[in-house]
């Protein structure tokens, strides 16, 4: 039976990697490409702050092409929606029917995604949906994936969490009010090895910096937020 063609929304982080692992294992979709939003000013993965060169390395080791969607440094929701609608409509013209995400439990985000996808004739798929996040992160570690924290919310985590590999000790050190998968945006990661990678990705730890941004929420309101970033340098 012919498989449905799908794009995979790839952030470069652990939830994306685990979701892709399950999708590939189940074999129900033909994954045509990874789709990643990139900050056009800094040439880095949006929000995660990972260099474009490392995103390229992930695509090579996963054996999948990457489609980059370029966004301005701080897009409004109107800008974001307009750019994504144009890009997704182009994707749908390629006989792709589904868009796959690593989202876990944020209901409003899922509704937002499915609404926008419906406008361009695509369907959403969420392989990790409603699974327990403690179970998920432990499964991720036990499968042999390796991931590093590249960005964390300064209100919840100190800069000593940036640049740490997620392992069982990391989970023990997380404050009680932080989701173990960072599903509420507490932290973001870069996956550099695991069962779906042909080879580990090589890099060196760079500088840890602090930045503040005006974050646009789904209702188009904004709020200031500070983040610690750990730069990763390709080697």
C-alpha cells in the first residue's frame, strides 16, 4: 500500500528526534523532508539558537533533506502566519498530505497548528501526543539518544543548565516546576546522536550568553522573557 507523503517539523531537539524515531519505526508515512524555521538575521534555528551548519549536519546524518523557512528576527503572529501559509501551500502542491509534529500536551498549540494546516489542505500528525513526559524523556535516554540543552528560560533555570547533556542526573536536578521534556518552553535542546543517526555530530561548546526577547503569544500579545543560550561550534 502506498504511504502518505509527509513533512516532519524538525526543531533539532529531543522531542522532534523521538517523534521521528517512532514515525520511522511505524513506517506509515513517507517522510519527504524535514522542515525547520531559521532566524534569517542570525542564520540559526529559531528559538533554539543552533547554528545552521549543525542543522545541515543533522540532515546529513538522518539521511533526510531539510527545507528551511526563513523568519525575521522577531516576527509578529501575522508575519509568521503569512510566511508559513505561503510555504505550506507550496508543500501541499507537491502531493504531500501530512505535517508531523513532536508536540506532547499543549492543546491550544495543537488546535492552532491543525487550523492553519487545514487552510492549505494538510493534516496534522502528533505521534507523542498525551504521553507522560517523564516516561518520554526516560525512553529517549534509554534508546541511546544524546541531546544538549542549548537554551533555557532564565526565570526557571540558571545558566548552569545551558550546555548540559540530558541524562538521569540532569532530570534529578530539574526544579519541580519544570516539565522534564521542557514542553512549556522551559528549555530547548540539540540532538547529536541516537538510533536514527548514521554518525554522531561533532561540535564544541562555545560561549554561554543571556538574551532578552519580546515573545509573541498566540493571541498576538507580547511579554518580555530572558534566556540563557549555549553556543555550539561545529568541529
